[in-house]
């Protein structure tokens, strides 16, 4: 059963969760705008390298030192799993998958947390409200995903983007758990900076080998793509990601991962409002079920932990 050394203020926890729920929910739409004129892996690399440099500069100005090389490598591996595998999968797949449906698939992250977080199995599977909440949220995802509207637009491999998204959710959950449990001596800001730099550099490497630079011209980049990239960098990568890393140190990973249940609510609504993605009565019902699931999981209390 998990215990945490510090008890952060309730308001700070609420604000951190709000940034995950709202800001990360909106990033699916902004990714769509960014990749309109910027190739996906260049988008990922630029977003995270720029955010990393901002956080690194802030850390150094505060007098922090870079962690030892071994710790830097361990931190970077978590960033590769979360940011390159996880976010890279989303960014690449949104070339073919509606932003709302991409968010729905990412909503399976809390399920992977429960299945992969062996240290917390006793906690997860002894708390009936977490189990009920996860099952409820996943049922909403299944309802939202069911039907004829789930086919991607790739001609030769129509389900490839969905498989990539599933792999991305597994990578994100694995990297999050790795980051949570590997003991390294570095501040939250420094760890986030190293993770983003590692994920961003690898994205640039993949971009080069996939031939993106040969088809990319700065003169063709639209202002909407530039604005979206700035939003993804500052709001999505700096503010929300910092909140995510901090919450991992104060709350169970499965509870932190419930942001993935609320993100589809925001993503589907914004996709419908701004780019005309279809939203049906069944999708609205499914989103209500998803929200019920996240409320059950997020507010579930472990009475024994409270007593300690």
C-alpha cells in the first residue's frame, strides 16, 4: 500500500490535475494544427527540445547542477519512453486518426498503469472503487470507439495508426512508472528538462532517417502551425508536463493516469467545435461514462493509507 512522505496542499493538487485534464486535452487539437505544415517528428523534436532548454535555463539560474552521467541516462530513458514513444505515437497517428479518437485510445493509459505497476497491485486490486472506476472508464472508451467511424485513412494498413497509438500508451505508462520508481538525485525541473531533451533529440534522429527534412520548407509553415507549436511547447510541455511529473511523486500512478479519461472529453469537444470532427449522441453518452469512471478513480480513498 503506497505511502507518501509529503502532504501537498489540496489546492495545488487540484490545479495540477486541472492542467493535465484541460491543457493536455486541448493538445490533441493543437497537434492537428501543428502537423498541418510541420512534419510530425520535427514537431515533436522542436516542441521538446525548446521546452527542455527553457527548463534547463531556469534550473541553472536557480543554482541547480546537472545530475551525474549515470543518473542523466536513467532520466533520459524515461523521457524516451514517455515523450518519444508516447507523444510521438500520438503526433504521427493524428495524420490519419481524428484527434478525438486518438485521445480515446490514449485513455487506456490508466489500465496499463494497473497492469504494469506491480508494486501497487496490492493497492490497486484491493480498492474496489479504483477497480470499478477503471472498468467504468474503459467501458466508456469501448462505447466511444465502437461503430463504423473508427477506420483510419491509411490505404495499405488502415489499422496501423491505432496499433501505433496502443504502443504509445504502453510506452507512456512504462516510462512513467520507470520515472516514478528509479531513484535519482535531481529536481523535478531538471528531470523534466533531461527527459524532454532525450525525447526531442531522438525525434529529430527519426525525422532525419524518415526523410522529413527533404520535404520540409520553413516558408511553407503557416502561422496557425507556429502558434500551435508554441502552445504545445509552453502549455503542454512546460506547465502540464511539470505538473504530471510532480503528481507522480505525490499520488499513485494509476490515479495520476486518470487524466487520460478526461482528455477525450476535451479533445472530442474541441475537435467537433474547431475542425468539424463528428460527435454523435453515442459519443456524448460514452464521454459521460468516461467522466464517471475518472471521478470514481480519482476520488477513491484508501482508508488504511489515510490512517497512516
